[in-house]
C-alpha cells in the first residue's frame, strides 16, 4: 500500500507518516520546505519506504500528476494555521486551503486513488456552547474557518461528481509533542508552550473558565487510519475527545505563573465535540487522557532552532490585527 501525505512534515502529518511507516506502508511526503520541517523529517531521509517532495499545494505546477501514480490513499493535511493571520491575509489562506485542495483533488482523481481523507476543521461550527454534532449549523466567523470549510466542500463535491471516495475529519483542539509554538493569539496550547519556553507567564484570556475539546495527536492519527481503512464515503466525522477541559485546568497541568488579559470578542466559551458518529461508524475512541497527554507534551517540549522567537512585540502585532478587524465589523466577528 502506498500513501501520500500532504503536510507530512507538519504536526499531525509527521505523526501520521510515522504510523504509516511503522505499519509497513510506502509513504510519499509532500510539504512546503522550511528549516524546521527539514529537522522533523531528518529521520526519514534515508528510509527506502519514504519519499520526500518539497512543494507548495497552492501552486498548481508543484502538484505534479506523477507524484500520485500508484498511490492508494491520499491524506490532505497541508494548510495554514491560526485565525489572526487569516484576517491579515485572507487571500493566502484561500490559495492554500481552497486552490491547494483543488490541485490535490484533481491529481488524486486522475490517478484514481482509492481513498481521499481531508483534514477539516471544527472552526466551521463557530461559537456553539453545547456538544456539537456534524449536523450542527455552519457558522463561519473568520477567513480561516471559511477557507477550511470551502476546501472540505470541494473535496466532498469531487467525491460526489467524480466517484472519488472522500471522508472529511473535522478536528477539534489537537495537541501533542512537536506541536508548533505560537504567538499569544495562536492556538492556546501552542501559545502556552511558547511562553513556557520563554520563561514568561501564561496569558489567559478572560477568567480561564472557558473550555476546549483537546484531543491527543496519536488519537487523531488513529482517526485518519480508521477513515482510510473504512468503506465510508462522502461522510464528515468530528474528531475530539468528547470531554472538554478548561484553560485553567491546562495551565495547572503545565505549571507556572498566569496573567489574565481581556477576552477577545467572538471567541467561543466552549468547544465540545459530539463524537458519537465516529464512534458508531468507525469504531474510533480517544485513548489518551488529558492529564497523560499534557505530561507527554512536557516530557518532549522542544524549542525549534529555526522557530520564530516569542516576544511581546509579536503579541502586539497580532493584537493589532485582531482588533483592527473587529473595529471594522462593529466589534464582533462576522
């Protein structure tokens, strides 16, 4: 069996590649080059079962048809992260998440791959304060959510029109070792890791009682495997733990000082995945508890040599982007 993983040098993608190789699959990794990604893939360079291709999915001429020849499964994880950058540069997010997805879909369908698994995002649900099933209304609050949802819809449409077996996994708050550190207005786990490495207090927005549905990376990878091995087609599945934890719980497990900053308008109080569909149809269950997962992260925390250095100036940059956007839209996300 041969699998191609776009975004295979990223956080989830690199764990997926490891699992595929461990189980005896031949793997092609397609990702945009960076020094940090080169570090991540160093262990695979001499593996005869693994081919590394540096390219950008948003550029059609990079996604060459022969890369997909004899590929059985395509896992499409290539993407841009974080809300604030999508507010500052929505065109870039469209190029990667929408144009890039179409480029990969076209190459996959022409090669007649057996399965196409799309990494979707639970951000398409917007601010929902109860367990969220896949049938919940779509509420798009920012360009990141919009472009990820558009990519999902293109994948499902290609599946319907061209008989390409497609499954989309809407990921909630994934975390684990090798998680990219981020600035304050990145994903909360990434931001806290950056602050811990910098010896700075955790910046908790609001009072910290808001909850997030954290799901450990190896459980996410298992969901991708089960989707690929299943006969499901044209389906969307939530991937979360089903048991949200508060931000205060997270900082208590990480250990360290806390500083509280004003809550940002438009952020949900709760993310909570209803995972009954994936449990029933794919037999998937999250296995790593939140406490055990955080412990693993702390045991493997890494400051990437080429990663951006977290500074107060970077916080200010993203703060400005966020509130400029809100100021143009009546003080709320629209």
